[in-house]
C-alpha cells in the first residue's frame, strides 16, 4: 500500500469543519481589509531596511492573535492548494527559454541537480545534529531525528524564491550582471517543481499507510511507478492545455485585460483535470505555464510578458497570503523548543548545502567564480517551503518505525524548523546580499557564452 501522495501531487485538500461561523461576516471582511492594508505598509518598511517584503508580512502575521478567529490548519491548507497551483503556474510563465540561451543546460543542472544535492546534504546534517524529537541539538548518531523526518524537512527547503532575491538585488542592480539575474529567475522557476518531485520521492520512501506489509523493494517499485504515472500524466495534460490556452487566446481574447480571466481559468481547469486523470496537478500547471510562455500568438501585443503582467498582482497576493497565513497560525512560543535545530538547519543550508550545490557544477558553468559565489548566496527561500511544511506535519505520524508517543511533538517541531530556517534565511541573506554584491563587484559578463 503506497503512502497518500494525493495532497502533494495535486489532489484536493481535505475539507475541514468551518470554524469562522461564529464571527460575523462583516467582521471577517473588516479584518481581512485591515490586515492586507497592513501588509502594504509593512512591505514598504521592510524594503527600506533591505529585507524581503515577505519577511515583514510574516512578522505581521506573528504579531496578530489568530486564536480569536479560530482558523484551523485544515482550512488554511485548502488555500495553500490553490496558492501552490497559482505559484507554479506563474513560475512556468517566468520560464522564458529565450532569456537563458547560452546557459540553459547549466540552469537545468542547478535547478534539478542542485536541489537534489542540497536536499541530501541538508537532510544528512539535520539527521546528525537534531535529537529524536527535534527539540534540541545532539550531534552524533546516538540520539538522532528519524531519517525520514530529516529528509522531508530538507526537501521542503529545496526551492528558492526569485521574487525575494530579485527584490533585494534591485538595490545593487548595476553591480549584478543581467545574465545572473536571468539565471536566478530561471533556477527558481524550475526548482519549484523539482523540489516538489524530490519531496514526493522522500514521502514515498519514508512513510507508510496503516496495514502496509510490502517489502522495501516492492514499495520502492510501486512508489516509483506511481510517481512516474503522476508526473507523466501531469506533463501530458499540461502540454495539452498549453495548446488549448493558445487556441482560446487566439480565438476569444479581444482585449489584453481578458488575459487574466483566460490564464487563471486555464490554470485551475488544468489542475483539476490533471487530478481526475491520475496526474499531478502541480506539474500540469507548471508545464502549461512553460508552453504559454514560449508560444507565439496571433495578436503581437499578446506574449508571455503581457500574460505575466496581468498575473503578477495575483501572484504577489498569493505569496503574501501564504506568508501572512503561516504567521497567523504560528504561536511564537511553539517555536522555542525547536529553535536550536532551526538555527542549525538554516546555517547548514546557507553555509554548506547551497554553496556545495552550486560549486559542484562550476565545471559546467559559463560564469566567473565571483558570479557563482553570488549565485550561491542568492538562495533565498520563500512561499513554497512554508506551504510544503503543512504537508510535513501531516506526514510525520506515518513515518516508518516512529514511536507514536513522539509523533505529535516531532510533527510540530519539524514544521517549526522549516519556519525558523525560512525566517533566518530571508533575514540574514536578505540583509547581507547588497554588501556582498558590492564586495564581490561582480563582473558584467560571464566567462564564456557557451
């Protein structure tokens, strides 16, 4: 019996009982309006001090007492299903093959191989450093965190965020080569589905459902076949909807403003059809976005850039919503037990896993060593790791060989470790990127154009 990969690879989230009925609708609307206006003010202040705006949004969520509204994790997870679908669709739209000519192969190596290497290194570090419950640091192999939990945390943190990185780099954009910015944007777009696939592989190998009696080789074979089926079906559905989107745009779109309706409709129909056809909805929407970004349309004013322009506000709102909701749901007191492990995970990610995953492909890089150093330090994490952390909390109780008495504590601490690592990553790297760019004084051109 295989673990349930549905919520991860594109199925509908489990519905939770409504818990906001006791709050008047008018109060909910007022609260939402005030909070989102607050995110605008906080974002502006965050940019002024040199940190990503989404970090300020996260801090705002932490300062609000959400327990008054009694919002459950199940309700928020339903929102995250739509949020991840839209984020991956927009990531596909940002994958412009023309802008990365000359280093496409290197970009793919970095986005796919780099995520895999970073996950292996970070997972091993968390396994070696953290205690069984994730509440303290116990270096060595005597009292270790379950291997599956360590690698699920590492897989969550595999995806980088171009929006956070590029928003910080705008302060020193004259010192950052344009090709480096294109590479970072391409890498972050492609490594979203890469991180999702690697996370699903970890989920397949380290978790079981109740009553499972299959041997490890049989489980590995079944998990691999199920994963390939979902990926293959999702890819085919995504390609098909890419051409359907072109047909709809050519036949029915009259004004540029209608692209928003078309894009969001195609993305959500694509996601739903992929699920009902046995594929991955997330892979499907990403593939559709890639095809829409690289197709030509009858109206010369319609291209991937115009589609990105109309979707950008919704993508920004989606990313802000994920950070805000995560901040709203997290009780800062719950982070204290996992603070040492979270700090250690952030340090291992920024100082070891990310640099190694970049420099191990230096032989294939068309960039100078200084540019590669900048790329290695530009691995800011964003909304996708936080969204995946909800799935981690639900998957932990199904880990193989886990003591049931530790399940609840470990699930909470694993989610907190991801949260702490994302905060520290955004804060430390966000504040240090501008001075590092000035110090490196990155050259304006790569070493070669091949």
